[in-house]
C-alpha cells in the first residue's frame, strides 16, 4: 500500500505543481515562472508528503471493509474534507485570532489556498484510485 501511495504522491505532484503554477501565473499579472514554479513545488510536495499521504493511508484504513463503490465514495469525501480542513488547521496554527475573531479577513487572505488544497486533495484521490486500478488492488 505504501508503494501505491508514494506513486500516487509522485503523480499528483507532477500534475498539481504545473497546474497551480499556471493558474497563479495567469492570475497574478506575470510573476516570473522561474521564481514561481519552485515555490509552488515546495508547497505542493511538502503538503502532499506530510499531510496528503497520511490522510490517504488513514482513508484506506477506515474504508477497507466497505464494498468497492462505497469505499470509493467515502474515500473521496474523506480526501476532500481533509484537504479543506488543512487550511483551517494552518489558520489555527498560524493566526488563530484572525480565524476566530475576523473570519472575513481570514477567508479573504486564505481562499486561494483553500481552492488549491481542495484541488490537490481531489487530484491525490484520483491518482490513488488510478494507481490502485493499474496495480490491480
């Protein structure tokens, strides 16, 4: 299972990094790609490795006795909710007063990361399911 998770992590990193870089480049007004790509890659690889893989392993463990259809559905929603909660966990660790006292300010500064984390969670789930199918497990 860990090999499958690592393969899904690599594949997801390869998909997410250039996609988020392109979106940020197109919406930022022309930040240099040579600066942007390594920064995005650092966050994507670090986040997926430290949070995405453990979340995916936990999802597999929680859904192991379910039928294949139910396992896929519950795994998807677990990945999505975990990805979304990642931003709130960061908010609690980084600046809890803004998160709890002025949510609008928090949301205004964090919503791009929210959608990035949501995108990353879905891509990681898709990659994990694809690797699962290709490896026959």
